[in-house]
C-alpha cells in the first residue's frame, strides 16, 4: 500500500487550490448559489482531513500512513457535521443547513474513492 502524503496529497492540494480560487476569485465576481453556499463545503473532507490525520499521526493517535479508510472519513464527517451544523449555530452567528451536510458527504465520498482507488480498482474490474 502506498504511503499517504497527508497535506501533500494531490487531492488535498487540488482542493485547497480550488478553495482559494473560489474564495478570492470566483465568489466576488460570479453570482452562483452553489459557489457562494456549497462549493467550499464540498471541499471540507479533502482539504481538512489530511491535515487532521497528519496531526493525529504526529501525536500517536493514528498508527498508519495509509490513505484514510472509510471509518476515519465517516467519523470526521459526522463530527464536523454535528459541530458545524448543529452546535455551531447555537454558539456563533451562523445557520445550520442540512444541505451543507449533503455536500460534505459528496466531498467525503469523492475523497474516499480517490484515496482508495488502487484498492477499489480490482473490485471494479
């Protein structure tokens, strides 16, 4: 199994670049509900999870350098969904939105497929 590169993972780097592109270039100039409300949310797992897993690896909470497995992705997806969409609106001036959870999940699924494509390829063939 190939070693996971954490923040240097190509998907993480690409999604961080897409986040910056949307945040500072597209959103100010393009009137789109998806770009303004959901696109960056879709990038949550591919952008943030590699960095969190790297920190967990450094402090000994993660024992492997393998790509994130489904359990790790789902755990963080649930924790962040509850934190950002259920708890956050009670302590900050934000609104919880179930559609944010939907796009977090889409981003998580795409990331899982990307990070596990080598293991999935034989199963799909």
